[in-house]
């Protein structure tokens, strides 16, 4: 079975509010077997720019990654994102 990945690029607007999301999302992601591969940290952008944060989360399967994102508890955690960050989120299947 191929693994699934969340790839998230974020521009933070309100770090205090976004930290509430991070605290909630961390536990939800763990509940679905997700492991953080990249979580913020030093980055250098090329070609286009404007993101403060990059996160990559690995799941045992693509389906697990989608289930986690669509779960009601994760969707509730996203309430803390709508006014605190602009994000691009992709869920991709590994090779």
C-alpha cells in the first residue's frame, strides 16, 4: 500500500490563533497515525515566495490522510486557521 502525505504551505497572519490550531491538529493527526516529516523550520524559497511555514505529514496510506483531513475533529480545528493563515494544502499519494 502506498503512503499518503499532507503537503502544507502557510503564510501566517496571527501566530497566537494559529498556535491553537497546531495544538489541536497535532493530537488529531497522531490519532490517524500521521507522522510529521517536516514541521516549520528553516526554509529557502525559490521561484515563488510568500510562505512562512512548510509542513509534510506522512500517513500509512492515502486513504488515512484523506480520512484525517475530512474528520469532524480536524474540520473543527480548522476554525482556528481561517483568520490566522493563508494555506495551500495538498494530499498526495507516495510512490
